[in-house]
């Protein structure tokens, strides 16, 4: 009994392998394959990399409002499979420095060697909470904004006998403008400059928070600038203190906002500090710095969108100074709004991310970038390939009709014996070549029709040769081959 190897070796080739038009498929398939490869290459240049699995966010001091926001952000990121690392800092100004690639602020008692910049000490930060007025696009052109996420009210308290309806003249006065390195100092300088007062015109105390409030209560300072949350205890102490009044900016608040874009006018409602004691006894107009999320311009678009979704979930609720759904907001001032943020504020969360997990929606977005050019090339080729393939198959058959027509035209004149012999040999050669043709079944009828036409011309040539030999006029039968569509 023959072995399996012998039986496989002795198998005759399948019929379709002999008739399959390999050359035509190669002729048609290689250009199509090259077109698809080119389309994939073009798409690959624009597709971009997958979003990172780890992102660093600079927050603020432990227990600060920024830290509370960041913890909520982290939960949103973890839910979507991305690790959000929180980097505690001294505040918004240091956040901005880290984004710019600057070293952290040295400790007040640091030595000269410790204060020297060290590139290795620069922490890597992808995004950060930064208060308006600390920097701008001219100073850091590689940063983009993802929108305003909070309003930080500037509380200005001064000693006096009545409430102030604007910033009082401070020339020659002692003013607490915030600690050294605090981001609030730049905002205070801007306000003073807008009122025609330079920092050199006042006695500046480099203190803030509880120290500034204590200096004001003890009479060591005439005015104090504070950036605190409305729930801070020191605000209640100042509201209830005798001879200390809060500055109400209602008279010129709109002018301040127009001249200083990073400021926002907000209203502290009556009883907003202490509802039971009805403090304040009337609404007060304040100026607030806008806190925004800043990021590097090359931060992955999907991560930008994730930050915006986290901001909407964290800051969308009603607050002391914002309405329901007001934040995050596409306010433009110090830095340009990113394309992703602009798209988010115009259209909301991307369609796919509303219904698919973050990683799957991002994968689908990237695949679309590949599919668009591929489909744009494959669809036209799909319509072009059938007629191109049919043309290639018919060309293999029709090219022999040129030979037949040439011979038949030559047969109309008087042929010599040598010419008759040459044409007979040429027809035999054509017949052999045609017999070697292998075509798909769909084109077999045209191949058989060609063979009939060759036989007709051969028969006609034989009749002409017979006439030349016997001198009798041949009776050439009319060709009765079945006509088919070419």
C-alpha cells in the first residue's frame, strides 16, 4: 500500500492552478497592495502614540483646595485606567515654575550651594493648577490652558470707620501683600499699578494668611490682601473685628476686569460668611483670580480630554461664586486654550467616550485615522479592479486578432508559394500559442471563439493554396462560428 507521502507526490495538480491567471492577479494586486501600504504610512504619520498610563499633576500644599480638587481628579483618572500622580507644592507659583522647567523654590535658610539650580531637581510635571496673573504665553509659549476651573476671591481688608467702595489710597501705608514667592503678589502689584500706586510707594509686609490678619487686627498693617476660601476662619474674625472693613469693588469692578483679563467679578451674597449672624449684611462685589489647568502643548489629546472630564465632574456643582454648570469655563486670558479644550467646550464629551471605556474609545479614534485614507483608496480601487482585470484577460485573447487580420489582409493579393508556406507556419505557431493560454471559465467562450477564427483563416489559406495549384476557384464556406460578446 503506497504511503501518504507517495500519494501526495503522485497527486496531479488541481485544474484551477493551471488555469488561474497568476500573472494578471500580480499585475493588478501589486499596485493595490502598494497603494494600501502608502495609505497606512500616511495614516501612521498622523495617528500618534497611545496615551500614557501615568500623568503627573502639580497641586499645592497639603490640605489646600488644590489638593482636594486633585484627589477628585485622581479618582476619575483611575476609573479610566490612568494613574494620576499628585505632586504637592508650595502653591500656584511653584506649579507654574515646574511646568516651565524651573527648579523648586529654595528654603529661606538654604545655603548658596543649595540655592544653585540643579537640572536633576526639576520635577517632571504634565499639568498643574495655576492662578491667573502668574505667567503668560510670551513667558512660556510651550504651555496651553484647559480652561478655568475655579474662582479665587481676593479679600481686601483695611482699617477704617466704614466699608470701602473701592481700593483706598495706599501711598505711604503699610500693606500686607503676601509672603515672598506667593503667586498673589503679582496680582496685588497689578491692582496697585492700575490705581497709579507702585510697590515702592507703600511699606510692604511680606506676610499673608494668619500673619497678615494678625497684623491688621493689631494695627501693624493698614490693609491686607488675602486669598482664602470663604469658609476660612480668619475671614470670620476679620468680618466681626471692630474698625476693620472689607473693600467692596462694586463701583469699578467692570473696569478692573476689562483692564486685567485674568480677574473675574464675583458676588459674595448677603450672609455668605455667616448665615446665622447675617454676615455680610449686604452683598459685596469682589475681584477673583481665575484658576486654570495649564499643561504642556504636547500633552496627549486623550489625556487633555480626561482632565476636562474630571474638571466637569469636580467643579460643575454650584459654588459660592459660580452657578451650576458654569465651571469649567473656556475663559481666555494668559494662555491660549488648547484645541481639545475648544472642542470640548463646543461639543462636550466626544461621542465614543460617552458610551465606550476610555481605552477603547481612544483606540477607536486612532483606528479611524488609519481607516479613512485606506477606505478612500480601497473603495475607488474596488470599483476599478473588475474592469481592469477583465481588460487584462481580454487583452490576452484579443492581441491574436491583430495577427489574424494582418494575415487575412495579405491573403487578398496573389501569394507566392513561399508566402503561403510562411503564413501557414505562422498560423500554426499562433494556434500553438493560443492552445497554451489558460483563462478562467468566465472567459473560456472567448478563447474557444478565437480558436474557431484561427481555424477559419487556416481553411481560407488552404483554399487559396489549392487555387494556386489547380487553377480552380475555391468555394470558401462562410464562417458559422457562434458570436459572443467581447
